[in-house]
C-alpha cells in the first residue's frame, strides 16, 4: 500500500465511526421524539456529545494524515499516526458509553498524542 492508500484506510474507518455515532444519536432522537436539542433526555445528551466530540477531532486529523502522505512520509508512519489516533477515538467512545474514565482519558490522550505528532511532522517536513 502507498502512504496515500494507508491514509485512505484511516479516513474510511473514521468516517464509518462518525456514521455509526450519528446513527446512535438518530435512534435515540426517534424513540424520544426529540428533533432538535436533547429535550432533557440524558441518553440523547450523552450520545450527542460523543458524536460531537468525534466531529471536533476526526476531520483535522484526517486532513493531517493525507498531508503527511502527500509529503511523502512512509506508509508505516501513516499507520502509526492513524492507528494510534483511531484507537484513541474508539477508546474514547467506549469510555464515554460505559463511563470507564480510564478508557475515556486514555482515548483522548492517544488522540492528542497522535494529533500533536502529526502536526509536528507536518511542520518539520514543511520547513526541512
């Protein structure tokens, strides 16, 4: 696989995660008959925030992975960054869903580490 193809894998997996999280929000909206906001429904509020959190982090990281691939970084580096980030996002979703704080905290830490290293790698390669 080329670096761009590897980045494409992580783009696709994270897009599917976003769709899954959106589906979870919609299913509660339909059962609770809430079309806008959360209507005071705690499950809807939680699922909305889980989806919202993912939409706040995932897009910029995916752009970063594609930029790294276009800059010519090897496929293994894209796998490391994409894999650590995706694992972090999954851990965060699981941690919020079952309120395992260590899983949630570990997930966000992995996400931040992957994002920071990706940003630093982009800057390094841009100015090298």
